[in-house]
C-alpha cells in the first residue's frame, strides 16, 4: 500500500484525482490544499509519491519540490499545472520525475503514477544496499595478500628445514610476508629446527588471526 500526497488548491481536482487513484492504485491519498499543508504531510507521513500543483498558496509546487529534495529524497514527485510556457524542464531540474500539463486524462495520470512508484521502489531498494568504502576493501585485500605471502614464505622455509639445511640458511628467504618473517634472520639463535618450526607456526597463527579479524570487521560493516 503506497502513501500519496496530493496537493492542489482546487478542491474538485483533488477529489477527482483521489477517486481515480484509490479506485485503481493500492494507495492512501493524503490531500493538501496549499504548500504548507503539503510540507506538513511530507513530514508526518513521508509519502512514497507527491503529486503537486505548481500554483498553490503559501508555498508553490516548485518550493515544495525543493523541500522534498532537501528533506525527503525517497519521495518521488509529479508536478501538474495549467500554466503554459516551458516549465517542464524547470520542474525536472528541481527534482520532479514527471510533469503533467492540465488538462490530462486518467490514463496519463495513472501511467505517470505507475512509473513514479516503480522509481520510488528502486530508490528505496538502493538505499538498503550497504556501501562499503573502497579503502576498506583495499585494507582487507592487503591483509589477505600478506597472509598469502607469509604462507608461501613459511612453505619455502619449511622445505629447507625438511631438506636438512641449517636454520640460518633456512631463514635467508626473500619475503614480503610481514613483520613475523622479517625477523626470521634472528631465528638461527634458537639453534634447532624444532624451535624454528614453533616460531613459524606462532607467526602464522598471529597473522591468520589478524586476517580473520579483517574479514569479520568487513561483515559487521
């Protein structure tokens, strides 16, 4: 069920358009007879669609359009007017989705309303999709890259250990695997392959935990 604001200072137009809409469209029509009433309904109801007459007392349809753009960007708008001239472009520029010159037919009105409500549903759906900043993705990617680089380096060092190389030789691998592996040149002081394996394992667990934390933070955001 859609909420539609219908603002026009001519009561017979409000009555006629309301009958057409409520007969065909699943909606509740909220009538307003001047621009101030329209703004009050916008703030209290937050309608899906606003149908605005251009010439209204207290606030014009154009002023109400500006208010919608500043305070109710999910609400889409159609402007109707009997005033001649090239006003359509001005209304569209101010944020109106459609412009209907008076007199218009019921079909013209219903087609415009159908298009406007479809656009409103798309806008609401887009606002529900979370936007993750690019730098957040870059941070996650860098963490994963470091984890992969560390795993590659550990594999190479462990291959050297398995081949029987001395610990000092095992730790001369060129690496981009992060701080843990940059300390590897000091691992030889432990003097045994077992100690070296233990330190490597601890380093992997630490960095793996950091990567998992990155991923968890990403899901939470």
